[in-house]
C-alpha cells in the first residue's frame, strides 16, 4: 500500500470513529424521546453508577479534588459522626495515614483522564474523624460520574472480609444488589462469576446455570463483528461503554436492553473484572416496533443503517443467484454535511440531514431501497435493472433531487454529490466485493470531476449522467 493510499485509509478511519461517536449520542437522545412517548421511564446513560449508589448503605460522594459533598447515613452510623460536619472536608481525613497513598493513586488516575468511566478498586482502612474513633478495612469502588456539567466521584464501600481478594469482594456485593436493573460480573477472561437476582429474572437463567459461562450464551446474533470491535475499543479506551444491546432470553425471545459496562482495575492497573448493568427496555405491545425501528435505522435521516442494509443485500444476492437477475449497488457520497454543521450550527446541520433523508426516502419503490452507511455516505440497492440506461436514469434522478438547495431557517444551502455503481455479477459476486467496487467507482467520479461512474473489470469507467 502506497503512502497516499495509507493516509486516505487512516483519514477515512478517523472520520468513521468521529461519526460513530456522533451517531451514538444521537441514538441515545432518540431512545429517550421514544421511551418518553410511550410512557416509560428514561434510563440514565450510566445506569451502573446509579444502581451501585442505590444499593449501597456505605458510600461517599466527593468532587474531583476530594472535597466531600455527601455522606451516606449508614457510614455515619458505622463511625458514629454527623455527616454534615464532614461535608466540605477532604476525604483523606477519613483514611488511615498508611492508606493515604492508595487514595491518592485514585485521584492521580482520574486526573490524567477526566472522562475515564471505569472503576478503581482499592482496599483502604478508614477511621472515624472523632477522637479515639473506630477503624475498619473497606473494599472501595471509586468511579467518576458526570452530571449536569460537573464531575463527581462516587466511593462505594463494603466492609472487607478477611482472606478475600478483590474479585471475591465484588461477587459478594453485586450478587446482593436489588431492583429492576440486572448486574453481571465477569472475570478478565470473560467468564461469569456473579449475577444479581434481577439479571437472572431478566435473562431467564438461574444464577447457578450462568456461573462459568460466557455472555455469548445469551447473545442475539443481531450485532455484527464491527459492533463488538467498536464496543471493545471504547471499553478498553474509556473504561466504560453505554448503549443499547439486543440479548436473547432462555426461552429464545430477543429483547432490547440498555447496558452500562465498566472495567474494574486495581492499584497496579490490572483488570480485575468487567461489571455490566442491564436495564430491560423491551416493550411488549405495539410500541415495540418503534424500538426495533431505532435499532435498524439512522436516528436523524430515518434511512436504513449499515446493519439492515447488509442483511438486505445478502438476501437479495441469494435471490439474484437463484433467479439469475441483475442487481446494482450504487454508492452516494454527499460532501459538506459536516462543514454545514460547523458553519451554521449543529441544529441547522441536523435539519439538512433530515431533509436529505426525506429526499432519498422519496426515491424508494419496488426494487429500489436506500440506506445510510456513515455520516456522508449513502447507498442505493437496485434490483432487477438490466441496462446501463436504467441505472443512469436512477442516478440522474437522485443527483437532481440532491442538487436542489436546502432552504433551512432562511439559509439556502447546497451540497455536492457523487455516485459510483458496481453490478452483480460482472463487478462482483459477493457483498464485500460489490461494496468495495461501488466505493471505488464513487471515488473515481470525484477524481474525474464527474457526477457518476461505473466500475468495470478493475477500472473506473465514467457514466453518462
């Protein structure tokens, strides 16, 4: 691979990552609107932190400098002091001198990565702030929580049992959590070591049946390898992952859940475990169709997303092989959508994207479907087309629709579009080859400064649009 090709590939990869982050944020907002519209409670993005605090009788809350802002009644009772007297003080006032360094290591790590979403686990000796007060050893879980524009640190505590290690402590704590949110704990290799009663109820398996198993046991097969690659990239980089996930109950029913996953590390930076909170989002009535719609369509344009498109393409390829009919994949690149948001604001940018989705949706008919692969890349799937003139007519209609100015809040905005076509079977007989060749044809159109190109036997050929 030459230098230019490598730079282009790296640039595309960086664009894809940015678009994935933006789409995840938009998808979360859309889920909240749908849940509210059907009268269901909206889960917090990080349901795990909320669940841990709700289930703990012993906890502290501090700011990022260590100033105490809240003390649980249980902790006040354990040490026999008034929490109001401690608010405004530094947390190290509660930590035995020999353990202050362990406390500071938590702040040091969070300071290096203020957006870190993982959990730091420590065993600390805490002592009462009153003269001659009692001391106890605690297993402490510390995590950053971002709320209302500020960052807090939750310190969830459990009295340490002699002879136990960090993972043993988590097993005891998480297995006992109550409420509707299910908790799952795996060791660093992915084997399940603890589940809460709520999780067993949600998934339909007894706790004893799950221990030692991998979470793949209840996988839905609705998410592709790319989804899980992005999942692990974000989890290992940020220490957490929040989003929607399809799972399968023991009875075979597929359901939608909101999942918060956190990586737990010890003082040496070693991964102790992965902890996941599952909030069941399934809706057992006609409104469930809205949830499925969101899982397979872009939240802004409403067009089919990559997951749905690839599933459709595989099915139509099977039909085309059987019926010996033609099939075309037409890549559509729309330049400038990101710069529109930067110039006019993201609200205007979103309105342009919605209008763009409406225009492309208007093209759909029997034999023609449209999907969105990324922020500025779309694809048309044309079934049954036999001649180049038929394909060029579709491309011409599409380009004409997108060439008309977008009139948004008194702004007249235009975009530049290019299209490239790969045909089955002459340009490829499988999904990956067709997609690669259609993409190459689209970039050929840009390179040749034309609107539309065909791909043919390894070269890009200019079309007649």
